[in-house]
């Protein structure tokens, strides 16, 4: 296939982690990357840039994903940030671990408030708009995942206000 994971991460950092799209400085920035293959580009530079920008990456490998590559993407941390599911149908088997990691104090402690007097969170987007797939990967996801699988993953992630990129 044509899996450009590094390019996908770069796209997300440049185009989607923006205040104009709802990103706020007073909340943790988390990117969830799901891939079922090996990247055909270098994932290390964009992954390092993400960390330098304060974006935590949770990497989920499915089927033929390269675990070593997921380690480069997610980098070592004090919380579990690399997950593997044999198939998309088996994704619910990692759900509990995934939720525990997202809610962990270790992940949240990576993020530091930049402004002690931050205003209360106010919605900036229509909830219906938040559920629409965005980015360069949405059309590919529709081709390989059933609508039920996409809905299940989006529901899980939307509960935590996370950004999902499927490569």
C-alpha cells in the first residue's frame, strides 16, 4: 500500500492542531494514531516534532502493523501508549487498557497548564461537525472499516475529546 504515516502526522500537526479548529492551550493535546501497515516514509521527525509541541501520541497497531515503528511514533513514556489488536474486529479487546491509559495521571501530568487563569471550557464547534471524519485518511478508513467499526472507535475517542488519525 501507500502508507505515509510520517506525512499523516505532519499533516495533523500543521492542519488540525489549531486553535481555529478548537484546540485549546488549557487542555492536553493527544493524537491517537491507528495503522495496519508499515510506513513508507520516516516517522521519527514528525513524531519528535509532535512531542516538542506538547502532543502526546497513542499508537494503535492492527493486523500487520510494525510494533517497532509504533515505538518510534509513540516514544517511551511512563504510561502505556502502544497498543496492538490482531484485527479491527478485535479492537474492543484493547478498549479497557486504552481507556486506562487515556485517563492515567501519567498522561495528564505530561501536560502543564500554561495559564493558571484559563477560562472554563466552552464549545467552539457544532457536535455534529466533530463526528465527521476529517483529514487525508478519512476516505481510506471508510474503505477498510465497516461503518459500525468507525462508529465504535469514534464514540470511544469522542468521549475523551481526542484526535484520531487512521493510516
